[in-house]
């Protein structure tokens, strides 16, 4: 988040200070940024060459590995419950992250400058928010901290539904999103990594995790658009997200207690 804020500020300063004709050069600057800051990893991280090449078609092999993970999960109730909660949670969180700007334009009638302020606010607030969630998980445990985050998401969505009709109200909602966004994502991944079986290679499990996240995004976006089209208002779509977070909370609470207590820190 610190890195994204730095680059965003540079790009915005370039566009606002000089002119909109420099917008396309922001993409070039992003490319230079990626190439520059990836060099330490390329030069210093150890190389771990693959000893054996995977057999068969790489695409079909990937699906086979995902299917294998799905079969393995049947005997691991704690992982199944957590991933089910994560899947539902992803529907809501990813949708919020993508549709917040559209909500500001259509429902609050924010200008481009006001949207830029909201975007910067989200990024800046996400920095201390991520540290706070990490501290909280160290105090009360990962699952309890994640439960608190889910309930906080419900509160933010409810606030946006009732009060984010003005610029000030939208900024408050944006601050809430920023505070929870980074911490919730990192806490989900941390909790998942601690629940994984002690196998030689967990890459397939994390691939399955990513597939669930992207699948949740697709379903969440479809639901948002369907409800908006049906009712004519994005606010009703926000209200539906409260239901998703509530369902994610209930499923998370169904995790076996034996796998909740030992997750004591990020």
C-alpha cells in the first residue's frame, strides 16, 4: 500500500500539474516502476530449478491438481469450513473494491477530483489498518480477529447504505474500507497457510485458494449488477453484501474449535 500510494501520487501530480495529455505516460511509469523494483528479487533470491518436468499437458495438469486438492479437502473439515467462508467473503470484498468508484459516481455524484481523494484515502488508511489487524490477531487469534473484521465489514456496508449519500459520508465509508481491506486479505492468507497440511508442496492448495477468490469475484459482481438492474439502485446491492458477510461469519463460526484456538498470531 505504501508503494502504491507513492506511485499514484507521482502519476496524479504529473497529470494534474502538467496536463491530461500525460495520462498515457502514467502507464509507462508503472512499467518502469515494476521493472526497477523487481530487480532485487531477480538478483538476490535463490534460484530453485524444477528437478522434474510435469507430465502431460500443462493446462490439463493444472486442473487435475485442483481436482486433487478438492478431493483432499473432503477429509479436512476445518479447511473446508474456512474456504467456504473465504469464498463467500471474497464475493463481497472483491465486489466492494471494484464497485466503490462506480457507486461514488452514480449514487453520490462525485467529481473526478473527489474520487481521486477517496482513492488516496483508501490507500493511506489501509497502511495502519493492516498493522492494526495484525496486532489484533496476535492478541486474540486469527479466527477471532477475522470474525471481528467480518462484523466490521457489515458495519461499513450498513453505513454506506444509510449514510453514504454525501461526499463526506462517502469519505467515511472509504476510510472504513481502507482500514479493513489490507488487513482482512493478509489475515485470510495467513490463516489459510496455518491450516494447511504439512505436505512437501502447498502450491496447489494456494492455487485452489486463488481460484476461489476469483470465482467469488465473478459471482459477487454478477449479483451486484443483477440486483442493481432489478431495483435500479446500487444501495440495494450494498445491502445484499451485508447478507454475504453475515453468511461468511456464520460459516467461519462452524470451524472446529480445535483448529481455532492455536491460530494465535499472524
